[in-house]
C-alpha cells in the first residue's frame, strides 16, 4: 500500500507539472494548449480522488491502521 500511495503522489505531481508546461508553453494555437492543460488538470483531480478512495477502502478492509491522537482526547 505504501508503494501505491507513493506512486499515486508521483503521478499527481507529474500531471500538475504537465499542466504547468502546457500553461507556460508559447504556441500560436492557444485553444489546443488550453485543452491539453485542462486535460492534465482533470487527470490530476481524478488521480487525487482515486487515491482518496483507495486509502478509504484500504482502511475499511483493514489493510492500513490509523495512528496518532486518539478520538477521546
């Protein structure tokens, strides 16, 4: 599970960097550049949601255990 989370974070950062690249790239075709940037940002959002759901499911299935401050404090 640890490697999955690390891989997901790396994919999210790469997607964000790709969107930055398309935003900063100077091109005469502004519309296609905007579409590519929007697609990269949509992919980042999808990856973030998938990571959150995967962590939630792993917790519910008992694959990971919460730690830290107890709820009673």
